[in-house]
């Protein structure tokens, strides 16, 4: 698949099964992330990979954070099982660094670009994925349990695997509908 076709036909795959990415595919996914625009060459990101037992560990982080927030038992159990919806989950973290010319927002955007590049690399290799955020991405208990710094921000959880179903094609959105000339 050529790059333009990939960009114009990409869509999320919410139901994912084994197999997840091979070691070579994962290397490509991470290498694509490391190539995104990065003002100042700060590499303001970290990728926390959960697969196998790591998925249960991530689920335990979600459950413990939910419990610390006073959630009901059914919500705690639901959050505990969330990472088990895919063979691999990569938590994409913006690692903001003090810099006189590169504000925090720009660094968070770079980490978001890394997540998008990873998702594109997933699809380019015939896999499926979905980029999820939600309240857990902003939960300070999740951040603490993942040993993140105070200035870090989770920009998303990238769920990766083999699509369980062929997704229905999304309607085409014409980009010019969101543009204007000066």
C-alpha cells in the first residue's frame, strides 16, 4: 500500500485479536514514531509496551487508580479488563522537558504525532489498531502508578493486534470543507 492510500483509507479497528505485532513489526512501529517532527530534537516521548503479563499489569494499574478514585466494583473490574482487548497496548507518554524555545504544548503535539505515526505503521504492516484516551490518560493515579513525572502527559493508549472483523468503510471526509484561504 502506498503512503497516500494509507493516509486516505486509515480507520480504527476496535476489535483486536492475536497475533499482535512480531518483533520486526514492533521495531518498525517504534522507528516510525521516532521519525516524527521534533523541534529541538528533544524526543519528548516514552512508549510503555504491554503484552502478555504486561497487559494484566496495566489492567491492575487501571483498576487500582479506579479504586483510589472511589469507583464502584463493576467499574474497577471493567477498567482492569480494558487492556485485555488487544494483544498489545502501547501507552504513549509526552515527556515534557524544559526548553526556552520549545513549549510544553509543542512537545505534547510531537508525542501525539508519534502515536499517529505508530498507528500508521501498524496499518501499513497489515495489522489493526485503535488509539484510545479517556479519563485514564489524565488520571494522576495512573500517572503515579506508571512512575511518570509530574510534567508527563499520557497522549493515548494504542491498542494493536489483528482485526477481528473487517471494519466498515468510513464515509470520506473532504478536507477542503475544513479549510479557508486568507
